């Protein structure tokens, strides 16, 4: 009994040490994690080029160019639509000022605070122009540095992937090297399945949101479709945030209640299609994480690394589940994290769709 309690205490202490290390080393680990996940995403493409007799260095460099092109395309597409939004900035600003004036009037009438007193309170809380510019400059510098580091890590992790695999095999007993190699290959394969599946699902969400918002007549429907799709990389929080932003901007543009209700209806229908059709078909049962641990991962990711932590949380816990499923002593943890309804969802019309 005492030995069992000591074992549990040691595991809890180890868990705290791991999370403490992740928190204090986030400046180093965050770009490394992002670079590693992106390298996993491009691994099938790189392997395919090498099988076609493309030199390894050239194949890796082409993958890097493809990644840069993909990121640039997304930024350009969003920038183009944001530029269109700026055309309506004057109208949105006018509506926002009217709303703020109404709020100030309500505060003045009900809380006995004059407009002058409200302005003084806001002025105290509001940072100075110099402080804002300094924070902006620091943020841009940090973003640029991290982007360069991500690309460098992506390049070298992809190039030295076999070298790292041999390193892990050398750390394993000779009798267990076959199992270790199977574990590495399985983890890499299912990780690619998860990341490619998420990419495919985002593309399908762009199409569905685009059609739904366009039929409703939402202003800048394509931009909000892209936004809602991209935010899907943060489960639950992302799609709700995207839909809320769509509702707010549509309301500022003077949308009536039927259009706002239509936006909510589109969101609900797409979530049903996503949860009951797209996820079982595209992601598959191996990487399904149950909602409770999905939320745990998102909360811990935000506490440790902020917004990037929330984005990295789901791929990380999915990879952790894969490792647990392939190590006998960790299989109970993989079962605990996994989705219990996977087998049920695979029955019926889902199997028919898969067959077709």
C-alpha cells in the first residue's frame, strides 16, 4: 500500500516537473514544436519525392518552399479580404460610436457618472501611444524571430529525420528495437493522418461556410468562411469565436434578425455534419480524443503557452495517445483519453459512405 502511494506521488511530481519545464522553456520549445508538427505534415510529400529519385536536400528544400508558399497564400487571401473590410470601416466606426454613446448615456443615467468622469477613468486605464507602439514593435519582432526559427527547425527536422530515428533505436534494447521502429512509424503515420485530416476538414469547412454565408447574403462571406475554417484548429473555442465575430460584424452592418438566426443555423448544421460525418470519415478512430480531455488540453495549452499552446494542444495530445496505444504499460491512458463512441459512430450510414 505504501509503495503504491509513493508511486502515485512520484508520478504526480513528475507531471508537475514536466509542465513546469514546458512553461519556463516555452521560448525555446514553442517554435520547435510548431516546426516539428509542420515537418510531420510534409513528410509524405518529402518521402514521395525521394522515392522518385529526387535528392534528399532538394526534396526538403522544395517542402520548405511549399510551406512558405502555403503560408503566404493564406496571409495574402486574408489580407485581401481584410482590405475589402476596410472599405466599410467608416460605416462600422459610425455604428460603433453610436453604440458607445448609448452605453455612456446608460452609465450616466443609471450609475451617476458624467461623460467627463467616464473619459477620465478610460484615460487612466488606457495605455499611452508610446507604450502601444513599443508593444507592437516587440510583438512584430518576436513574431518574425519565431517564424524564422520555425522554418529553420522545419528544414533540419525534415532533413535529419532518419538520423533521429536511428538515435531512438540506439536508445532501445536490441530485442525491443523492432517494437520501437513500429512505434515510430505508426506514430508518424497516424500523426500525418491527423494533420492531413484537419487540413482537409478546414478546406471543406471553407466551402460549406462560404456557401451558407453567401446564400444568407452576409457581407464579406468569403472572409468569414475562411476565418471560421481556420479557427477550427482550436476545437470548440475556435468555431464559436469565428461564428460570434461573424454575428457581431453582420449586426454592425445592419443585418436583421432573420439573417442573424440564419448564421446561427448555418453554424449548427455545419457542426452536425462535421461531428457525425467529416470527423469519422477524415480523421478516423485512431486519433479521436474525447471532449473532456480536449478541453483539458486546451486549458493547459493556454496556461502554458497562450494561443500557440491552444493550437498545439490537440496535435500534441493526439500524438501522446498514439504513443500510449503502442506501449503496453501506457495503454490504459490511451483508453482514458480516447473517444468511447467511436465504434458506434462507425456503424450504419458512415460505413456505407466509406464503402462508396
